[in-house]
C-alpha cells in the first residue's frame, strides 16, 4: 500500500501530457501489486496464493522499469522517484521471500 501511495504522489509531479501514458501505467501497476496480494489471499489454497503473489512480483518489476524510464526522461520529483524506487525494491524482496516461504 505504501508503494502505491508513493507512486500516486510521485506521478502527481509528472507533466500533464503523461496522464494517459506513464502516469496511468505506473498507477495501474502499483495498484495491481496490492490487489493481487489481496485477491490471492482470498483464494482457497497456498498454490493459488503463490500464483497471485507471482503476478504481484511481476507488477513490482513493471513499476521498477517505469520508474527507471521516468528517471531517464527526467520527469517527476527526484526525491519521490527515489523513494518509490526504494519501496519497489523492498516490496520485491519481501514478495520473493514470502513466495519462497510458501514453497516450503
């Protein structure tokens, strides 16, 4: 949730012409992370939960790539980008560890 909230704040600093481009993509991907975790938790088995966690992990990598693109394009607030990048890395590590723990 913190990553999605940070992404929303960061994208508010993007130029208006990015509203239907990178802004929209980043917001959808960040919301997808928490949504897939929640949906997977609501499923009946650990196998289904792992599947949704893997989808969330993919969305985390999508967010990381889009943040790097924003950095290369020099759009958005640099401090907010750094915070979002750090949170996306932390989220990815936590998801990876959680997925591994469910395999045991």
